[in-house]
């Protein structure tokens, strides 16, 4: 008797568990936030969950829209007569868009239909589809082979007009070459195209799954013109600073020429009335030496003047730049009490403008001499490491505090007395270094000195 009671109790517990599972299964369609209905092969609505009430799905039996009913019945019949696979259908009804999935149950002779309202999602898709047409910039789609299959209004009025091409025609070879390259690599490609008087920044985006490329073009003509104007202004500023430095050099040279010239004049006058041949010969020798000195000074002036007019790029040896800068500085600064230490490496060759780089190093040298009050040590250092060239100008002068270091490259900032500096020297220096794609490093400590180092990009052979 006890065994029977135990068996009965076990069966009751299993029955409760199965009943609970059935109830949970039965509740599932009710808890589904989307529409779930069960329809017989004859079109009778057998079940509809809570979500489907007051929708097209829950009112099929009283629906008056005959067209919707026919679609439902035809799709149901196709599903029941098929291989048992579900069929999905997009339906529009009373301004709403639904995705309906018909799942057939052949043995039971009914279909369960799952419906999802996709109206909002569809609107987003439509908005994305309209995006190229609403884009203020050019959007062009080119299939593999070069045929243009789409172009929005800006593209038709701008790029295609300049290319003398229309939708349905083959795009020019130059552009088609980039399209082919883009599809083969699968990578985005950015290219600037000059069409007529306009410049377009074009991004080629491959859609490999559909074998076409989307081209997005932005008119950057005004931007390019602005950059060219800025570059022209920078070049004029650099040239103005060159001529200003040339003026300072000329002033210094004029002072240097005056001394040997006075010697030549004095000795020439003494020779006229002198009958002593040995003394005349000594005076003539002094005249020759003074003339050579003037010749050297004039040669330095001519070289600097020629360099000041030069803006082109060529291969430049940084050691020569350092030496030339010292030759210029000696005419404008007193270097007699300056110990110049040259630490040069071999093969320090870069591509750049000799005159502009001389202008930079001369500026560093002059500032160093000024910071030392014309007494101290000056290092000129060139290095070559792993194909990277650099040049440094170092002094043991007064140095700079952090606040001054932040401002020295600002235009018109100067620590010199009024009338002794324009404040444009280091500002122009930075512009020249940027033009050479080089990196400028500044190290300075108050009371210990300053080091300027320029590191140039690698020179590819």
C-alpha cells in the first residue's frame, strides 16, 4: 500500500510539472510583443494573442479589405503545399508596414503567422536610400567595368558635367582606373581630381558584394586657394625676413670694409710721394692684403644676397649650412670671445632650400651669441642616425624660463630692447621648418643655456 501511495505521489508531481510546462508554452504567444495568430487552411482564425488584437492580424475573420484577405490565403496555401519551409511577406495596410512569416503545420492543417510592425525601420531605410540625393556633395555609383549607374543632382551638375559624361555611360579612363583598383584591393582610395577650374577631393568606397564603387566628391577649390594664399603670404614673410637680415649683414660688412679701405687709401697716398723702393713694396703688400680682405667680404655679401633670392629645393649638406651661417654671423656679431665647437657627422644630406635653412641656423647662432653677451661657447652639431639627419645649435648663455619658451615663436614677441629685434625671426624660422616637414625641438634652462635641434624626415634614395 505504501509503494502504491509513493507511485501515485510521484505521478502527481510529474503531472503538475507537465501541466506547468504546458501552461508556460500556452502563455508564450500571449507574452510575445509581436503578433501571433493561428489560422486554419480554410481561413478560420483559431487563435490570436493579446498583441494582435485591434490589428489586421487579429481581425482577419471580419476584415473587409478583400485584397489583404486574398494575400493571406494565397500565402497560407503556398506554405501548406510547399516543402514545409516558412514564407516571409511584407504587407502594407492602413499606412503601416508589416513583416509576416507564415509557418505551415501540414498534419494539423493550419498555419501560424508571426507579424512584426516594421513601419519605423522601413522609414529609416528609405531615409538612408534618399541620403545620396539629399547630400549637398557629389555622390556617384560606378559598377565594375566603368558604367555609371547612379549620380545625385550635385554630381550631375558638377563632376559629370566637367567629365562630359551622363548616367548610363562609361566613366573616363583615368577615373575608371581608380574604380578598378578600389574593387581589386577592397580599400578606400582618396584622390584629388582637377576638373576644369575646380578641384574635387574624391573618396572611392568599394562595395565588393555588389561589384560597384561609390564615389563621394567634395569641391575643395576654395580651400586649396586659401592654402595657396597662406603659403604665398608665408613665403613673402620669409623673403621679407631674408631681406631684413641681408640689410643687417650689409650694415656690418660696410663697417668691416671701412677699415681695410682706409688702410688702402692711406698707403696709396704715401706711395705717391715716397722714393724709398723697399718701403713702397711693403706698403704695396699691405694694400694687396687689405684688397683681399675686401674681396672676401664682398664675396660673402654676394653669396648671401644670391641665397636670399633663392627659394628652390635641392640636396643640401647640413655641415655647409652651419659653416655658411657662421660666415654670415661674423659680419653682424662679435665672435672674437666665442669658442665655436663644431661636431659634424658625414653624409648629413637632406632635400631643402639652402638659403632658407641658412636663414634658420643664422638666426639660432645670432640669438645664441646675444644670449651669451658675446662671451661663451657655441656648439654646431650635425648627426646622421638610421637615415635621419639633424642639426643643433647649442649655447651656454642665459637660457629661458618656461613662460618665455612658450612665446618665442609668436609673431612680434622679442626679449630684445626696442629697435634691436622685430620679433619675427623665430616665427619665420618655425614656418620654414614646417615647410621642410621637419621637427623642431627646444631645450632651455634658465642660467644654463639653450639648444635648438631640427630633425629632418628620412631621405629616400
